[in-house]
């Protein structure tokens, strides 16, 4: 019988846990800071019951960023294999509107399916396959400082 963990995680707000292997991967390291932020914001809404609803307007507000940048960030995460679109958004002024829904590939899927970890199946960013592009990153000097 497994012993319960005595690590004092936050019981009130919950805790987000991320795989170390993912955080060390070239797929993760190649992401823009905004894409990494969006992943955490989306994971906050994850449940094992189904896909999560998270739209461009929500990303604009919570990151914060422009609409154009929010759309590019979603595209970056799709191309890198971290999220998969489950259902497109719908806006109807007469009926109920709905936001896009997503599956987070590093998290278990509904019906107790294991994570697909699509990000692992992508080629390294050094190859000719999927290559993530920086999204509004500040320029960093290549100079190394000693001491």
C-alpha cells in the first residue's frame, strides 16, 4: 500500500504539476514566454471530465496581449504539439455562444486515457520539421559575463 505524501501542497486553491521531462524538452525550451504562460493558464482549467474551454479573448485579458498575438500563441502551441483543438468556437447573437475547446496533450484525457504527449513526437527545433518562431521576444545579448 502506497504511503500518502506529506508534502504540504495548497489544499484550498489546488496545485498545478508539470512533468520534468517536458520542462527539459527542446519543444518546451523553444516556446515563447507567452506560450509557456498560456499553457499554465489553460492547465488551471483542466479536469479529467473533458476538454477545456479557453478562447482568444480570455488569453488577451490574462496574458495580457493583443488579439493578433494571442492567436499566434495558440498556433505556436498547436504546432509544437502541446494543445489540440477539440471544437471550434461559435458566436450566435440569437443562440448560446461557445468558446473553443482544447485537449492538453501533456495531461490525461477524459475517460481515463493517458496523455498523448504529442510534443514528444515533434522533431527537435533544429530539424526541418516543426519549428517554433519567437513571439515578440526581446533581443538578448550573446555576451557572457563572468563573476
